[in-house]
C-alpha cells in the first residue's frame, strides 16, 4: 500500500512538472490549484487501471504496454472534457503529454526493479 501511494504521488509530481513545462512554453502565468487535485484523481485511476491490466498477464509485452497507453489516453481525454482541459491544451498535446508521463514513470519503475535485483544479488553473494 505504501509503495502504491508513493508511486501515485510520484506520477502526479511528474505530471505537474511536465504540465508546468508545457505552461511555460505556452507563456502561461499561473497553474490553477484545482488542476493539481484533478491530476491526482486521474493519476489514481490510471495507476489502478495499469495495475489491473498488469494482473491479466498478457504474454506479449508490447500489446500489454499498448493497452495501458490506450487506457491512460482514454481516461485523460474523458477527464480532459470533464475538467475543460481542452480550453488550454489541444488534444495532440494532451496525448503527447500523457505518453511522456507514462514513459518517465515506466523508466523510474525499471530503475526501482534494477535496484531491487542488485540488492537481492548482493544478499545472495553474502550468503556464499
């Protein structure tokens, strides 16, 4: 549970940094506070859905990754309409933004796994 909460907040942090970068490119002067909570809510749903998709254990990694991406994009597009995100961002920018955030989160997850594997290997070496 602790790891899940940390991952959701990390995903939201990455989302907000990426969103702030896009806002700078659009010469925006502020970021609405409600956007932070909207992003958190959507990230919770994305994270939960991705974990459920991972439990299905699809044998083709590329297909599983594609399903996760499509799921996340659909959620972002639905909530983009509900939260009026299209007033400030176009759909292609929102999709690219979603892709970027998911890639960064996946890379961080791989680094975490790599660290755990190294720790396990070190423990195994110490036992012999």
